[in-house]
């Protein structure tokens, strides 16, 4: 246990907890390996204290004190990371932002909202909906993740084919640097005034500072929506259709394509024998109907068969439901993992086959879907479900799954993460994935956090604060 005397006075009384319950709650996130640690009674990522600031100024006071004392700081949104990103192996203080929930400003003219970073996604979405607006950022974890967490992990959502990821929505951030200085990036629709400072912090996973306020785009709720389900005989045909849709410049708000193994789950039909695509169109009815017609024509040209809206509507109704994975993990021997990667169109078919074959020995089911499309390529989301003898064996199996999946991606030149980030799960693979870009990444880290107090050991950076070297 570290000596925390010098920081305990940095926040008002009662906002820094040394209580066992609070520390235990911040020792595990939603990473399946962490779930297995908890089931075994292991606690390898145990903070010394948990702080709950409510204002940017309180965060600044806390970081200034931690920096002076060389105490590690790990930001925490709601702990929905599935890769161990908010877990600390270096001890120190976990800074839980979940009490920073104010909506600070909404501009209906400019279509922007500014919130404190600890705001939960579904709460903000509900507030906006009541005013006739939406974020159009819709991760499956909307009801268990924060706006600041989205920025810190470069999150994306189920509507990304039309609206992009958080990097496309973000207008500005307020961030506290490790030494306690406060930076507000410029609020503007676009500017050509040197670096895009906010982008340095997107995906930084708490290693460069703490985001305390976020200004992001909002959209008027759309007046009209239509869904479609299209069956395909094989994965190649569906991928060809996805590529054709993006090449034509068409932008359905929903494009999700399942291989036959996951299609059985997506269609809720154990006997289902085809691959399936869910598509969604929205906006002005005339345009959205035309887009629906053009996209379904392209699907047919690629061998698809439109079968109506029911399959896609069923999925939309349960799109935030993660219980199938959670129920498997709740059993100590249960093995369930989700790994998302991405590749160019020229490589994704091969990456799909290589991952499916390499991971098959580790699980009873290896399910795959492609759900974020770009003109250049797509994401690939792999779900593994299996069983091991007990929680310890399940942990070993999960580690093998990660090692295998990351090795296959690196060998093929595929990106090792599409949106979940690095955390502890992928940290051993960052250096190879990033190559010479690590020169810049390390220089930024050294410039902003020379004492390495921010989330040590993540993103390929040193594991301990500089004071302990
Ligand atoms: C059921 C489920 C579904 C999911 N679906 C998606 C999905 O569709 N798309 C997607 O992108 N992700 C998804 N995720 C992953 C996860 O929800 C995201 O990574 C999310 O952005 C994390 O937000 P959080 O607030 O819970 O952050 P945490 O998990 O608490 O932290 C994540 C990382 O961000 C850092 N961090 C958090 N807040 C701040 C801050 N204010 N300033 C600086 N650093 C900070 C932490 O230090 C950590 O490194 C899913 C997770 C689950 C459990």
C-alpha cells in the first residue's frame, strides 16, 4: 500500500475512498479474464484508493498532487472496458468519473451538446430524445459506458456506417493534463489552425490525462426508418455486397453481416443455414426509399435474397442485450470472448478464414460478423463460446485465445483492434502493430506525462511511474 498522505486532502472529505468494497469494485472491469480473476478470488489489479471528483478543478487538484508525489492515476468511466483498460497493475488512485454527470449546454442551432465526461450514454441519449435530438452514437454498451470513456477508447456504435465513430462526432474536449493543467480545445465545426489537439486524446486510454468535458455533435431525430433482411449463400457474397454498397457511396445507417454460425443466433433459428445481412435506412422518406431500392438491388446482384424486415427488426429490439455472453461467463468454467479487428477489403475474407480456423480448437462455437463498413474495408467481430474445467482453466483458455487471435492479425497485417482498444488484453501486441508510429506515440507520452503517472503499463508504455524506476 502506497503512502497517500499527500493526496488525501486534494478532494473534499469523503471523496477519496480506501474502503475494501470500493477498491474491489474497481479491481475488475468487463474483460472476461477479469471476470475469471474475480471468480478465483484473485485481485492482481488492485488500486490503493478510489477518488470521485465532481468538477474539472477537483480533477486538476488531484492530478497535481498525484504528479508531485509520483502516485499512479487510472481514469475510470463505468468500467465497461472488455480489455482491462481501466485496471491498474501499479496500484495508486483510480479516478472514477461517474459522478461528473452534468449536461452543461445544448445548442439546437449548432447541433452540439457539452457534458461532463462521466455522463452515461443512455441517460444523455434519453435527455436528447426528449428534445427531439439524438447522439447517433450507439455502442452496445450505451447503458453502461460514459461519454469520456468513448473518447478515451475511440469507441464506435451500431450506426457507424452512416454516422461514423466517436472521432467523427467529437467537436471539443476539456482535459486535465497529468500535472494538473487544464486544456480546453477549440470549439468549432472545423478549423485549419495547426494540430487537431483533441485527436491526441482520442483512444489514449487514460495515458495522457483525464477528459472532464466533451462537446459532441447531435442530430435531429429522423422522421422515417425502414429495415431489411437479406440472405446470402456464403461469406464472400455478403462481403462483396457490403463493398459494393460503400463503393456506390450509399449509406444505410445499419449494415451488419453474419456468417452462417452467428446467423443462427441473429435469426433466433437453430436450423438456419444461410448467412444474413441486416440493413437500415432513415431520413427523408423519398431518399431513404430510393437508397433501400438501390442497396437491395446491389445485394441481389451479389447473390443476396431480400426477405423482409422481420430479422433486422428482431435484432434492433435486442441490440443492447449482452446476456448470452454474460450468462456463459457467470459459470466459473464458462469461456466467452469477443474480439474485434479490421482489415482492407482485399484482406478481410482471408483474415476471417484464418481467424475462424485458428480459434476453432479453443471454443465450441466461433461466431463472426462484419458490422462497421468503410469504402476501404470493414471490421470483423469474433465471438467465442466454450467451456473449461473451472475458472482457472477458463482464464488460461482466454489467454490462449487472445494470443492466437493477435498473432493471426499481425501475420496478416490486419489491425489488432477495431474499437474495444488495447487495455491489458492487447498490450503485448501494440509495438508490433504500430511499428515506427511508436516513436511519435512515446514522444507525446513523454512530453505530457514525463513522470508516467497516467495508467502506467498501457498502450506499450512503461509499467511503473518514473519515480519507481
Ligand atoms: C456489453 C458491452 C458492449 C460493448 N459494446 C461496445 C460497442 O458497441 N462499441 C465500443 O466501442 N465499445 C463497446 N464496448 C466496450 C466499452 O463499453 C467501451 O470501450 C467504452 O467506451 C468504455 O467506456 P467506460 O466509460 O465504461 O470506460 P472504462 O471502461 O471505465 O475505461 C476505458 C478506458 O478509458 C479510460 N477512461 C475512461 N474515462 C476516461 C476519461 N474521462 N478520461 C480519460 N480516460 C478515461 C480508462 O482509463 C480506460 O483506459 C462494450 C462493452 C460491453 C461490456
